[in-house]
């Protein structure tokens, strides 16, 4: 089975373009993963800060029955 030279060339070009696209997408995924990790660290820090502030400001309220009971 012989392929015409132009068809083989077309397939090689297409393969090279797809390889380039895959490399670009891989780079973008890596960048997005770094952004996600950075955002997760910030969210964790804010959560810890919020919980600490909440503990400081909210006194323990005893559970009692309302006056109409």
C-alpha cells in the first residue's frame, strides 16, 4: 500500500500541529493548576482566620428554654 507523497506530508503536518497544540494545552493546564493551588492556600488561610475571629467574638451562649415554656 503506497501513499502518495502529498498525503503523507499532509499527515505529518497535521501530526506536528496536533503535537504543538497538546504541548500548549499542557502548559496552560500546569499554569491553571498553580493558580488553583494558590487560591486553595488563600482560602485555607482565610478560613482559619475567620474561625479564629469567630471564636474570639462569639461568647458561649447557654442553651435554655425560652421564657414562654
